[in-house]
C-alpha cells in the first residue's frame, strides 16, 4: 500500500512541478501534544515492521479528515496512539473521498474523511478555518505540521531510503506562498524549518500554534527537504465536501 502511495504522490508532483510529499522531518516526537492527530493503519505490516501509511485529524467526534489519495478501501482503521505498535487500540470507520478527486493542479479535490462507527471519546476535535480566511496570510506565518510519516531520509548506495517508526511527530514551517487551492510551506532545515515526508499525507498543518487545521499535507519534494505542499480546507470546494459530514465554522 505504501508503494501505491508513492506512485500517487509522483503523479501529483508532476502537476505541481515538484516531487512527491510525505513524514515529519527536522521535527521531534509529538507525545501528547496533538492527541487529535491519528494515523491510518494498514491491514498488514510493511517489510520494516511498521503499520501506518497516512495521517489525519479528528474534526468531530465521528469524523477524521485526511487525503483522498490515501484511499485503500471502504473500511478503514485509525489509531491515535502517539507511538503505535501492533495490538494498540484502533477505531474503525467508513471511507468517503471527494468524488471530484482528480490530481488537477488548480484544485485536485484531494480530500477525504473517515466516518467512525462510534463517536471517539476523550479526544477534543481540531477546528476548521472559516471560509476564505487563509487567502491573505502574512509571509511570516508559521504552521505546525503533525504526522506519522518518515522521520529521516538517508542517502545510501542505490538511492535515498526513508525510515519509519509509527511515531507521531511534529515540526514547524514558514509560509512560502498562498495559491487558490494550496499553501506552500517551507520545510528547509537550513532556515530552521521542518516539515513533512512520505506517510504524513492527509495530516494537519495547524495555523501557528492553534488547533485550527489550515491545510492537509498532499505533496512536496522527493527527499523531504524543501517545500510542503498542502491543500487548503477554507476553500469553497473543500467546504462543500466537508459540509456533508461536519458543521462548518
């Protein structure tokens, strides 16, 4: 399933004139910092012993926000454990992707939700932004990226290798540009930024240090060091989809 994700990322990247996007880099373990951020659990472990293939955010007691390209079937398992190991509790729900998902550069509709069978208790959902509120952000704006993706990229004989450990990680990046459907966030460690990598797809990019999910991770550069390209959830198209499942601000 992870290889399938890599192919999807590459297709999106071509449209964005960048290489694919993915896990937290130049960050640190999140611990209990963002308990409403979870990971999608694969039916079988990967060859390295890990299980999580995408990330996302609880936005109501029954709704989990993620990316459409993370789709793996109609029924989905999610964990909110900050350090997942096989056998930890998971929550099961039904997958719903935006039917307009298409990988177009102007608006790919790369958004999905998991609707849980029963409400999640003990976790406060994150908030969504108001309509159009991200269109005029300062270039000094920062974002808190959270997810379970690759925590390190190594350059070894044969190419780059991506290391996973199913730990929820967090990093901070600075705004590069605002586009009609996208926020482009610097994750260049040379400028003190961190960001996302493979496995962070669908995960949140919180506005500053708030609990407002400004955008979800979609793509970036191939070695997870330059730009985190994220899908805005304040747009008319994102809100039209999400409004079917949650009450919008």
